[in-house]
């Protein structure tokens, strides 16, 4: 099996497991993720967050770790929050001062993204990226959706790179993730525990 086939198989399995997470659990995650981020014991992140003016996030879909309330918590701390919009083969980020749905519309993949009337920000002004992923290995190297949007976006930023904060569930971390040269590596990962491990122990 080649790397592309391995990645496809992992994507299929992880997406299946994410879709099995119930709404109650996802609500608990959304309500607690800001506390998990703010209590993160990583000096580099703390320093970058303290001086950060703009943070990039994403609108969750398909059982991804929900980040809406995290964005609201960042906004309350005076941080500008921007969200991705797909434009052809590229991804841009646009500031939204609230999560009011008037600022968003379904994009080409059905994901909520900033409406076309909102201008894109200069990527060099993004200090932290809350990085979605299908999976990570233990070193933080990321397996994305396979479209390459984040890989290209990050590669094209000149100068000081943003801090990459990976968020995922514990079952999304695996040593079996195949790695390619262009794959991004998160600076730190917050892995949300799920009940799956406890269920396995009970069996």
C-alpha cells in the first residue's frame, strides 16, 4: 500500500470515529476547550499568545473539535479572530468580530466560511493558527484532508511563521501516520480525551 492509500484509509477511519461522537460530548468539549487552551503548560505558546494580535481558527464540521466558544473567549481577551475561506486552489483568512451567521456562508465544501464581502487579512499578521487535522503523529506532524490548503498557506508565509496549535481527540494521534516532506508539524497539540479508551478497558 502506497502513502496516498495509507492516508486515505486513515482519513476514512478517523472520520468514521468522529461522526460517532454524540452531541452531548461535543457540547462538553466546546464548553471546556478554552480552559484547556488557557491552562496549556507550554512556554512558547504562552509567550506567543500574550503578544498575539490575531489568531486564526476554523469552523468545525464532521465531528471536528468545535472552536466557536474558543474564538469567543479569544475575542473577549482582545484578540482578533480570523477564519478560512477557500478561493479556488488557495485559502485566505478573514477577520470576523463575532460568530453571527451574517458573517458566514457555506463554502465549496459545505463548510461555514466568511462571506465574500469580507476582505482577507495579510497572512504575516496571523500570530497563532488553531490547526485542524484528521490525525497527528506523536511528533505533531499533521495529516490533513488531502487538499493541501493549510500546507500551501503556511509555505507561502514569508518571515516569522505563526505558532501552530493543533487540536484533536486522543484517538487522532497515532504513530502510524505516514509522513511526507510538505506535511505541517504543530508546535504543540491539545488532545481531547474521549470515552473510547475507558470502553476498551471495560471490555
